[in-house]
């Protein structure tokens, strides 16, 4: 059927569009130091412990993107969605001055999560950039002006 | 080729035989074929179809004696026949004195129009295929040769029955009985017959309810091959039902809709001079193959990334953008899929640069994915600004929207009054922007946050929606 072909074509085209976007590679522009893996894991451990207090304002207060932190906190389900167990880190990757730890685990309601806990070095100071490690947001790096961001569409989960 | 069984009057007849053959090029030259000593004015014409396909069941009409369109030409004979199993059809046309007189009156030529219409299979099948078969009209000039008393056919230029699929690669959504087709780019049309055709087509489409929303149709006709591009501007869609229009209702060519190409649409006006602008575009789409149910919504896809304005000295600004697409699962509305698309960004100027504008902006990727329909209000819907001076305060906006299921959360929006957070709505369903317009007192490394949520639904059969996901910043030095 032509209509079915059209739908298929649209999906294929959409896939192609996504595939093209995959071609972009993160730029590593930083002259800043990169937060080490061990330092990033230590920062995550501290945040895991802090999250158990279930105080969003306190949790997000020292996060660089505190608005985004509060927003993601709420989107995931609020305090009741915070796992009591620390996540399993399946990947640690540096994007310039950013470092993302891929966190895997299960929320109290039984739903799995896969998210990136992102830290960075800014002016020599390590700060938490994206803090909701039990959420759903992944992170694909830093892109210079005009470069093509990478999409996560179709990427296999790491968890 | 003669078909004697159709000869009711063997003398003074013009026989036009229509035979399907696997020829490729039509320029069948048949001068005077079949003229015999017994009846010098009997002429047989063989018309070769170019498609190589049998046209069994094709309705063929032969109109003899028409004049040029500009002249007053009342047809002298109008005959119809149905092609046989071999795709052949013949007409017995008497070469009457009237025909001869008309030919002599019009410079020795007699214009005959041979038109054919065919469908493949049943009407239902054709509708299911969204194929449209139009009548193909060919002009046959019969030249009267007084000395021999015969008509000759110098050239038969017939493209015959070439079924052109309409909406091919352009149907983007099938929603109930409604088909959305996207088309675009057009050229001017000015020839009288194109204008005539447009009016007929438009009237027919409107009468049948294929056109809605007062879409302004425009057409681009290729007079060489007879194809027509059928386009409309705002809102860049034609709403039409799957159609199989009877070919006999349209003449002068075949029609097809070409896909729309949309390029270079700016995210937000970027015409302000002086500031550096970064407007990163990506395409965010849903992955229907990896459903994860969360509540009554299935998470489909999401990502965050950081971008920014840079120059040779390094970054001047940065923003981290997150987007997320949720697809409602356990939906009970037959034929519809519900989606919510969210973007937010936190950005700041860096290295002594000041951010003067920050935005996120989504535009449905109409060209490649399912059409979207509004399903509630985009969030935020109101501009937040101050008339009471500049103080830091905390406010909340709702970022929950959509029906029948509402999700989301209250978003505590820390803002400095005298700053303006503004939504920007577009005519396209699903296109929305949220913009922060800057504040001179906001220094470097002071982050501002913009967010939006767009609830839409799509036809389930149309697949997943995609968005152009734009975000951007302006920065200026100093601060």
C-alpha cells in the first residue's frame, strides 16, 4: 500500500535524520582541568548520601544548574522516587571539562533508571552540573557553536 | 489495426483502434493506414500506450471535431468505448461531410481528442492505495487530404493511462478519515488552462471536503509532462481525505503532490545586531522501540548536552539543554497517541561575557514525521515580567498539561523581577518557544533557566513525532 510505504518512508527518513545527527562528535574545548573519575565518584557518593534527606532545596543548592536540578527532581517523582541504594556506575566519560557517570539502578517503585551524573571543573573548582542520578536524563557532552549535538535516540541502554 | 466486429457501417468510416502494447515511446506515425481502394476514406489508427501495461477496462473517449480551445469548437462526434482484455478499443466514426467540412474550415486539420481513464482494481483498493488515476488527454490531429479524400494522422502523441500516485511520500498522517499531506514550494501559474484547472480542482476538493481550514492552495504545473505540484502555505498542510477522484472530472494532465521542503526556519528572531548568537538545532524524536513505562507514561527518549557561544578566545557563554519526550501508554483513545515534549535550558555568560537572551524552541519536524495536534496548552503560557523594580524572588509555574492524562510538576522558577520570561507560540501545532530576555544586572556565571512543555497527539498509524529542537543564546562582551 502506498500509504504504508509512506509511513515507512517517514520513519526511515526520521531514522536517517537521527543517524545524521549521530555523526556529530562532542568537542573537547576546555582548557580547564578535567574532574577525575575518582573525584567524580566521590562527589556522587556525597550526593547519594545527601539525597536521603529528601530535601530538594538543600540537595540542589550547591548544584550549578539548580533550576534544572529542582525541575528534574520533581519530574522523576519527587522525594519518594529517591532510591535508598547507591547506583551502579557503568560508565565514566569525560567531555572536556565535564565528566559524566552513567548511573543505573531501581527506584523504590520498581522502575529502573539510567541517568548521567555530571560534574565539571570550572575555574579550577569541581562542581556538580547535573545532579539527579536516579532520573532519566542522559548527557552527551559539550558542543561548540555550530556543531551538531548528538542525540540519544536509538542508543542502546547501558544499564 | 482494424476491428471488423465494430463496423456497423463499413463505408465512410473512421476507425480508431486503441491497442495496448509494450512500447516505450509514443510517436506512432500512422499515415493513412488501412485506406483501401474500395473505401479510400476509411482510416485506421493504432495508438500505442507508453506504459507497456494493458489497459483492460479502460474507458476511452473519442471526441472528434473539436477546435482549438480558443475557438468555438463544438464536437461533431463523441464516442465512448471500453478497452477489451487486450487493452484494445476501436471507434467507428463516420467520415461525414460535416467532418470534412470542419477539417477544411480549420485549415485542413481536424482536432480529435482521445482521452482514456483507467483504474487498477476496485475503487476500494485504489482508495486504500491513495492512488489517483486521472484521465489522460491526447490530441489527435486528423489532416484531411482533399486529393485522396482521406484523413491522415501525422503523429499520435499519447501518453495513455499512466496512473500517478497522489500523496506518494507526502502523506504524513492518517487520522480517521483525514489524511494530512504536506506539500510545499510552488511556482506561479498563469496560463488560462491552468487557472481553469485550478478552479475546477479546488472546487472539487472543497465540495468533497478534502480541503479544510481554508488552506490556500497553489499549484505548480509542469506543462512538459503534465504533472502538477499542489501546494499550500500556511499552515503548510493540506488536509485531505484519501481520495480516488474520478479521472473524468479532471482534464489536461495528471497531478501529483510533491513533498515539502522546509529549510532554514529561524528558531527565534536572530536579527539583533552586535551580539553573538548561537542557535544550535537538532532533531529530537521518539524511539518507539524502547518503551519504558513510568506511571502511565512511557519514557521514550531524552538527552542533555552543553553548547555555547565561542570565539577564538574560547567560550563566551554556555548552556546545558535537556529535552525529553514522553509517550502515553495504556491510552484508550483509539487511533491516537499522546506525547509530551519538554525542553529546558540553563545558561550563562562566561569569561566576562554577559548573556542577553536565552531560549529553547521546538518545531515539529513535519517533513519527516507524524503531524501533531495540540493537546492542551503549551507551558509556560504567560509572560513573567515585573513592573515593580528588580528583586530576586521565587515563583512557581505549572509545567503540567495535556489531556486526558496530565503529568508534570510545579516548577519553582527562581527569577529576578524586571527580567522577562516569555513564551512564544507559533501557528504550527507543537511549535513553541520559551525565551529569557536578559537583564543588565545578570553577570557572568549567573545562570538563567527557561523551560517549556508541549503536549500533542498524533495519529497512531502515523508513527512517532519528531521535533527540531532549537536552543540558543545571545551574549555580549562586558558585564
